[in-house]
C-alpha cells in the first residue's frame, strides 16, 4: 500500500487542501531535534508517549516533537512512528525506539511534509523506505 493510499484511507472524506496549514498548528518540532541530528550517532533512545493532549517524542526527557491529538496531528504522528519503527502508543502509555540520527532526520522531515503538495507523497514513501533500511530492515528479494 502506498503512502498516498494510506493518507486517503485515513482522510476518508476529508480534503487534503488544508493539511499544510493545519500541520503547522498540530505538529511542533523543537530545536533539540536538530541539535541531536547535527552530531551523528548510531543509537538514540527515544520515548514516544501519548496523553490526552497528543503524542510527545523525547530523548533524555527533553522534547523533540509534539503532535496534537487532532486528526491531522495523529496522521503525521503515525507516519513518524512508522519511520521510527514503532506504533503510536495508546493514550496513557509509552513506547521506546532506538534509532540512528539518520532515522531521526527522516522522521523530522516526515513530520514537516506538506501533504497538499503531490510531491510530498513521493518524499514520504522515499523517507519511510530509507528509515526502514537504516533500521536494518532490508527488503526481501
């Protein structure tokens, strides 16, 4: 299933024309994410936790990203979690991901995509594939 089909299923009857503007209101990426990416590392332990306000991704108890508990915020959160190789945890729970800075770079890029732009779907598929490969999940031939 392509990323565009996944979005279509999640969106159902909602149009994508406003996703870009809503994405900025529903996703927040902190400077600490860029600071981590600037120094390449093989293993970063990230914590994904969800509460009644949305999903938070932290490293050493420092916020990297926040996805508000809205339709568009959770779409972005789902794709970012997929890039990190984990599922979005249920409200009140958390999950851990151990990834490289390369995977984190792709996850932050996915969080910032403008899904009203057709090219975003190509980037999403590419970055999800690259993140999967970087986590060691090579495609079977």
